[in-house]
């Protein structure tokens, strides 16, 4: 799955920095640029195929909602603002979500995950992300290429520059960051529960408010992922 190309339009440096950090932590988002006002962003919108705008409302020169009206074919827009009173007006422009500052990472994740549910040219959350549509991938380990079927994966653990892939029969360590390997997996079948753990949804045996159990192994649910994980668990 190619990442969604994003820009931030935000005149508050701290708010922009928080969004930049959040985007960096989501493997299917790629930040192209950050702007302090909407007018400066117009050239980038014309020159690049931007998929998502994180847009503040109270901007200098041109307000956020007025800016949306200048766009003939706007990309997906996620409003980021301290003003709740514009929410109804914002949704009239068919925005993806309306985030109120200060924005928690869990709320940010909930908003950007909606992108995969929208009918766009990007692959949906249910799509297998391998171009050939195969149900496996090859990884480098022990000086050879090893085939791993997605259905055999229990969970994956981050080891900083490496990951350890757990299956029923083996553990395989390969040089990948967790966010990178996540882009090679079918989104409908796997769930990020922690900065360091990615689990196969169907392999979950039990859970509490703070842990998920797979094959007698207790895996922590990260605070930033708690709302998203609990939302999924409540549906199974």
C-alpha cells in the first residue's frame, strides 16, 4: 500500500510539530510539507498529488473553511482546530474528521484510519497490500529468503531496526521496522496494539483492558492505541 501523501496547514508551531510526530508514527501516512498559511500551500497542491490535508481553521490571510471553498477538487481534509463551533459547517464540506485541540494520538489514529474506509483510488483496509494479491510474503533471514503465509502469523514484535515474527512453529528475525512491515500485511487481518506489537486479529485468544493474549503470551495494549483497540475488541 502506498502511503497517503499529506500536508499540514497550521500556523501554531507546537501544534504543527505534534501533527508531524503523529504522522511519522503512522506507516500509511507520508508528510510532504508543512505550511503556516493556506495560500502558501496552493502551489504544492497544484504541483503534487496530495491525498490528505491536515487543516487548521483559524489561519492568517485565508481562513481554513474559506480555503476549502477555493479548491475545485479538494483532497481528503481533516480539520484540526481549537474551535468546536465550526464542526457542523466543516462537515458540510465533506471532511474526513474534525479534531479538537489538544489532539490525543488515539483520536488522531481514529481519524486517519477512516481514510482506508473511504472510496478512493487508494487500496482499502480490506485489500491485500501485495501487488500480486498473494497471501504470503518473502523476507530475508539467515542469509536466505523465507516464505511466510499471512495466516500463519500470530504477532510481530518490534526490535527497533528489526522485527521478530512469531508463528505457531517458529520465530523469525528480519531487518524491518514495525511500521514498514505493517505496510506489507493485509490491513483487515492485523491490528497495531502498541508501538512495539502488531497482532493477527483472528489469533486473539483473550483480552483485558490492558492486555491481549495470544498462545498464552500476554501483550500490552499501548495507551495511545487503547481507544482504537477497544473499539475493535468490542465488535468481536
